[in-house]
């Protein structure tokens, strides 16, 4: 064996300009594991999604049920079927098989393979003025002022919060769809933001909450089942008779009939129930037509270029396909929040085999016709467990592939470390519980399933060097004050590595080591080949160390991670693993 030494962050020498031939006499220190959810390190049973009431009706450790029906004409890409036992691909049959090498040439979504996405808000952004007394501007204005920072990161798309008036300040209980004056800012501020984002080459993506909607009027039986839609364009005059030709109000017919709380009069639900608000009947032609009209208004009048679909477990995936195809189109960057259950061992540990979880993701994407990727919750589950418990062996599946969705369908995987649901402490921003030990705030998310805070850069070292479309989280890269600078600078450095290497959603990855305390992989970008090393181990076999004479250069390093790069045309790199 030979020793490989990686500089810790804070070394006065610029790592991106240092050649591997230099001596690097610094040992990576292991950070004690942080246990977030007790011994199981798992998300709490009823805390999945944007509200505390998202229930899971299926037994733990099983694949949740999908949609009972498939859209007419939607074909199953048979190469997306895998054996759950070992992850091996099942043999394709007939014309359903799509050669992997041809996908980028035939995929309408291929223009997004090189994207870097940013979640442009956090759970407390709606209270920006309250928790930031020095700021006398809205969250939309805060985003607009940070466009230059987004560009420095190489961000190509920004996921913005739900745009419509909502019963909840965060926006996830929408009521008046066309009323865009919210706690995040005014409609005028939102339109200015989307225009300037587009001018900067950044696609604005709206958080679309259409599984459910809060009624604003009681019916004759005293139940909240009428949506007046008074803010719809061309709505009828106040004295119009009910049912008038231009009457755009919705009644109980727009709510699914099996909603256990609001007892609608529509069709049966096509997904899971959502307790806090009436579930909309997406089988109803009028509901779909008016939701589609709203999406096109957001695109044409407000300036959005894509959608993040909230809680898609609540309605049929075929409807997501319809909404995308009839609004922004399949070439747009859209993403769906489909959060399947992970698999757990009887003793509460995360199962080594997450094939049921990623098969559920593949199945949902396939039912949606492949028009939109999904957030890669399988990668998040395995990655944070590996980092939390120093079990990096988890990062290689039985087929020597990454164990998340990126190992099976990387061009439809949006990877992330945390978001407004999973990250943060769930505490008030002004409470002691909302502060990290270094004094920085960790109260920007609900804390349902957060990544170990002290290891976030290890997580970003993985997602920003591996296939899939990475999504950054605002508090991890946009806060530039002294308390948060180390994290934001580290994310910025890794974003630069990804861009320079030309790593894309479909880049090739070869896993060389996946032991308890060490993970090493080679990733081939369009421009550079990367060697990625994670974990506390610092001595490796000589044949795994990026060797002098092969033009390897250390380009990013920090606590328990390091990344080297060399041009793809470097001598010998096409034939040698070294």
C-alpha cells in the first residue's frame, strides 16, 4: 500500500491549482457520526412531504402502490425493469428496448443533461422580513439580488416557491390560483424576477401544487367544498347566476368522491389521499383544462419555464405527462416529488438493498411517459446513511453501479443533499434549537430527514461529481456570511469542478472501492475524467491513486473528500485505470 494524503479545507494553498506530484501532508480527520432520528436514522413515520399530515398507508419496507391505470399510448421502456433481488436488468423485449448510447440523441430532455438546479427558497423564506430585520425587501427581491451569485455557481434553473395565494404562508395549501401576491412578494416582483432570471440564462421553475386545493366558500351543507375562483381571468360578474356560461367556480364535483375528509362528488382518486385539503379530481376534463390554462398563464404571462410538481403520489402520473406536454413541453426542465418508502431491516437499520425504492421511482417516471425526472430519494437515503455511519460500502450495488436512481435511470434523476422538507432542524429560526453549535442558523427546513450537517460537503462532493441533475439547496450555497461561508465556498468549488469536467446526467461512472471507510470512483465527463474519494481513510493501494505523469490534478478537497481531474485526452487515460 501507499498513502494518499488530502488537504483539509482551510489550507492556504489553492487546491484547484495544485498538482498531485506535490506533497500533501495532511490527514483527513473523521467527524463523529451525527444521529438525527435515533438509532434508525430514518424519517419519522408521518412526516413525509411538505406538511406534517402526509400519511403512508402501505406497510414499512414495501413498495407503495402506484396508479391503477396507465395513460393510453404510454409505453413501458422495458430496459427500466430490474430484478429487485440483485438489481440486474431484465432482458428487454421487442421494440420497447432503447439503446443507452442512443438516448441522448433521441431524448427531448437531453438539453438538460448538463443542468445545475437550485432550490431558490427554504421553509422560512415566506417569513424573510420577520427573521431578517435588516432586510426591508421581499423574498422575490432577495432572489433577484442574488442572480449574480447563482451565475457564479453555474446554476441553469431555479426552483421558486409556490406562486399562488395559500392558506399556509409557505404556499402548499393553495386557494386562489391566479392571486400571486403572497408572503414571498407581489406578482410584479415575481414577474421582474423571472424576467431577469431568463435574461441571465437561468430557467425559472414554479412549484406547482395541484394535487389538492383549499376551498374558500361553504356549500349549502356548511362544508368547505366551493372554490369561487373570483381571481380567474374573465371570471363572471358578481351577480351572475350559478352555472352561467362564464362561471369558473368549482364545486364538490371537483373533489374526488373518496376523499375521506371532504367527501367530494367527483371520480375516484387516482393516488393517495391528502388530509389537510380537498383532493382534486384530475379525471375531470374541466379541472384538467382549467389547471392547464393556469399553467400556460404562468408560462406566458408570468415567465416560468418549467414545473416542480408537488406530491405527485396524490394523483395519476399520466396527468403529469399531460400537464407537461400541454404547457412547457417535454424539453423543459421539470421535476416531480415522488417520495417512495425506503426499505428497512427488522432492527431499524436502512436495508442495504434499496431496489424496491428505486424501482418505484422508475415505475412512476415510466407511467409519466418519461417526460419529467424525479427527485432521487433513493440516492439521498443511501448516501446520508453511508456518511452518517461510515458505511461507504453502501455506495455500490450488486451490479457495481451507484445504488440510487442514478444507477438505473440517471437522466431522469434529480439528486440533492437536502431540501425544505428534509433539511434544517424544524425549529423556529430564533430559538436555541434552531442554532448550530457554531452559531449559524439551521432553522430553514422542517427537518424531516436531514443530511448530517457536519458532512454536507461530502454529500455535495458525491452529487456534484456523479450522474443525474444535481439540485443545490439555498442555505447551503447562497448564504455568504462568515458563519456559512465554508459550506457555500465548498459547494461553489465543486460546482466549478463539475462544469469544467463536463459531468452530465448521463456521464459514465466506474466504482473502484466501496469499503466501510472509503469510496473511490472514476467519472468521465465530456472534458475531464474525475477521481472522487470519500471517507476518512487516507491510505490506498498504489494502483488506485491518481498517478504522477498522467496529468492528474487535485481540484477540490475538504473534510473526508477529495476530487482529482485530468483532461480526457491525457496520455493513457482511455486505456489505464490509473
